[in-house]
C-alpha cells in the first residue's frame, strides 16, 4: 500500500471518529456519507501530529483550522468536556493550542475548572496505576500549555491568555506550577509584576534562578581558567602581530 493510499485510509478512519460530534457530539446521529472539509482537516491534523510542521498535510490542515477556529473548537468541545481520560483527549487539548482563538481559551478554561477525577484504588497487592486518571491529568497539564501557546499564535489574545493562566494558578492547585511556568515564559521580566496577586506561599516562583552552590564554584573556576587561557593566547600572538 503506497503512502497516499495509506494516508487516505487513515484520514477516513479519523473522520469516522469525528463525524457526529458537531454541535456537542450527538452520538446517535445517522452516519453521513460525505465528509466535510472541517472534519477532513481535523482528522488530518490528529493523524499528522507526530511529524507536526514537518508534514505538508499537517501545515495545510492547521492553516484551514485557524481560518475556521470557532467551528473547529465547537467540534472538539463535546469530547474535551465529556470524554473520560484518554490519549485522544490529550491530542485534542494539544491541537486547540495550535489553531485556537477566544472560543478555545474559553473551552480550555472550562475544562481546567472541572473537578479533578478521583484516583481509583488498585486491587490489594496490585501495582497497577489508574491509567485513565493519569491520562486525564496529562490532558489538564496540556490544556494549560495549549492556552499559553494560543498567545504565541495569536498575539492579540495575549492579555486574555495571561488572565486565564492567572485564574488557573490561583484556583487549581494541581495546575499551579504549570500555569506559573507558562506565565514566566510568556511575560519574561514582567512576570515579577504578578507578585502582589499571589501569597507568600508562592514566593518561590518569583525568585530569580540561581545555580546550586556546588555548581557556582565549579562555574567560577572554569571561567577563571578560560580567562587565563585566553590571556596566554593573546600574549603569544602579540609578538607575532608586532613583527608584521
């Protein structure tokens, strides 16, 4: 099976997953024989997430989705808010940050504000983990990062993204570290201006980065060695330059 046929088959399979979710995800809607351009490009974007921008198909589908962001967000909303933890939910959370707009920020905020699911205890003597809970957590963390990424693709939404991340950091303890990290990346030196909005328990986020003491000494000695070697090289080359 050549690559074009393989891609077409995968797109068709993804389309089957997406057909029927428009307008909130009506699971009992009759199957449609025609695949809309929006559904097609959503399927391609999901299937080409691994190569990402290296894939021409991914770039083309992403461009289409950015032009039709409100409709694409509406397609995803049912799955993001109602589907239990799954890898597909993480994929959707990621893609919302790639083509999202104001409606995507609102959807991600609603998702992050939802109560966190409880971990299901493992059977006695078992070392199994609650995979669904772990996938749900990863989707929440991705939702924070995706919200921040919208400001990168849509600079005019930066203030709205910052406001959302501040609210998440203040209201969702499990997501606070991720939200604060994304705020630091977005705001740079201006991040310090947020200090009054947080309590003393959050002071660690506003401290400047410092190397551990044991690294500071090592770095200092290496810098001194580098300066000595640089000076020795200059001294050796000086007579040669004067001779010319």
